[in-house]
């Protein structure tokens, strides 16, 4: 095999040096573009991935299935009684069967817990759990455990509703009367002891309505989409249990908007200080439906929303506004308004271009319809997923973040290989310099540069 000449070695060394430099610069440039957070995260992920290559193999000798020690806990979830059965996991057990009152309840269960929802309040049930395993004797039966289902209807407390803030003013009871605020677009905040309550809010002058859902803690908030006139207003809030429409509570509050420098909106001859009686239902209403599959949309795609009247037709020349709110309730995007024409009064579809700067996550879409002095709002949730970089058909997609991570892996691998070659070339170059400084007649003979002589053998 022909050995490389010094000039060839220097050529390959230069090529390797420039490849190493360009690769390192590319990886650092990628980290600067995507941020230092990505660089630190990518390096950490690669270290963890290399550490995960360690494989530990253990062997376990199975015995006969263990006898289940069962606990039965009656609970209520959303006003529905249930009994939760639980016992310890057992590696020697393949499946479990459960009998209730000496009759099969379920068979072939592979987890060590079971929730029995087919129960009636105040009724007592007896349970027996049987374990099956591959090793002899292959069967183990638990002792009988009894539990009485709870009558959940007697456990729900009377509903409560508290308005806590109106704009910057704290109105938590006991509140001072009359309630006066400075801003004309206040944020209405309150809470209820009804989990995930359906909350309807109405305000007068101008008339505004909305139906929202409180969170699991009963908290709700809504900022008025239009400015209030100066003077007196009536705020009505109603919270209803989504599982029991008879469990409902309302609160009505009169408040006053102080005089401001700007001209009140849509005065239309209304006397200042006159109290309007709130309507039980808005004169027009509509439904909002997200048509995207499972209310999920990707960055760069269109969010398709269907707006249809709940009764009759949408008022001609009514104006609809669209806003996005993040998980913290902050408005992150407002779309151009849409005016209803005579041709789309039966309903219309609204295509909303999702801004690329919105981060992935859960958002709330608020649609506000305005007709004359009446404003009606509705909210629906939707999920925003990352912008796809490459479609793989049935195998899914690759997002931009995943593509950047893959590119980081490639550059990281190339950089590692080039570093290894760099150390090999440095060693070869050191040996080359060492050989120049230590040339002997024996070495020249070994490489065929001079003829062999007897004196060289010594």
C-alpha cells in the first residue's frame, strides 16, 4: 500500500481543518438562530440519549399469583356515585376477574384498579377479586369486601356566586353602595362553588351578553367588548351546574360609570342616569362551532369557524369580531371584523389565518356580534399545534423544532467524527516530524531508500 507523501498529508489536513471549522460554525450559528436555550437543551438531550444506551437485563422467576387485598372506596364525581376498587400490583398475575354480589362484574382486567360506576346511592355491594397467573396453582381469590354507594344528591352544597371585581374596583361583599367605577370597559371577575359552571353575563347600556364556562375552581372573568355609557348600568350574572340545570344561582348588581373625557358611545338620546331593565334573552343570538377536526389547528393553517343563528336569521349589517385569548386570559390576536350581508344571514363560515407568532397550546376563541346597541359574545376552546416541517403520510409529521433537533444531531455527529480524525491527523503529523528528526540507516533501508548492507544489521 502506497504511503501518503508529506504534501498529500498536508492537503488532507487542510481539507479536514476547513470541514471541522465549517461544521462547528454551522452548529454554533444554528444555536444563535434558535437561541441559547435550544443549544443547551439540545446538548442536554444528546447527553441523556447517550446515557440511555446503557441496557440492564434482569430476570425474574415468577411464582403463583398473589391473593389480592382489596379496598373499596365510595366517592362522588360530578354528582354521580361510584365505588373505586384497588389492590396491589402483582408480576405473577396476568389478569383479574371481579364479581359483584356473586355475579361477574368484569373479566380479563389487566390493571390493579377498577371504578364501578353502575351503582345506586345508599345501596351496599359485595366484591370479590380473583387473580389468574401462569404458575401453579394459577388462581388466588380475595376476601369479600363491601361498600355502600353514596347518595351524591345530598352532598352537593347550595350554589354560591360572588362578584369579586369590576374593573379595578374590588366589589367582594360586603361592598360599599353605590358601586362606582372609572373605566368604561371593565373586567368582570367572580367565582362560584359550582365546578365548571355555565356562566351567563348580561350588562345594560349598551346591552351585552355572553355565555362562558368557569374553570374547575369556579373562577370566571370577562372583559366587556364595548364601551359603557356614563351613568347607571345593571349587571346580571347567572351560574348553572352543567350536570343539573336546577342547581343555579344569579346575582344582579347596579353600578355607575363615572364621567370621562371621551364622548359616550351610541348615546342615541338615552337620558344619563336612567336605569334600563336587562332583558332575559338577547334579541338575537348565534352559535359558534370550530369545524377543524377535534377543534385542532396547526400554525400556518386556517381556523374554520361556523356561525349560525340560534333562531331566525342573523341581522343584516350586524358586525362580528373575533379575538384569541391564551390560557392566562390575555388577548393575543384580534382578527378584522366581519359584516353580515343579506346573503349570509342564515349563517356563514369564517376562515381565520392563524398568525405564525402564536405559540402552540390551548386558546379560547371569542366571537362577539354587534347589532345596534346589542352585543352578544360566545367562547369556544381550540388547540394550536406546531407548524409542520415535513409530512410523512400515515407516519405523522416532523415539526420545525424536531427538524432543527435532527439537524443538530447530524452536525453534532459530523463534528464528533471530524474531531476524531483531527486527533488522528495530529498524531500522524507528530510521528512524521519525529521520523524526520530520527532518520537512521536502518529506517532508510526498511523503506527501500538504500541497499541493505551487513553493517546495518548491527
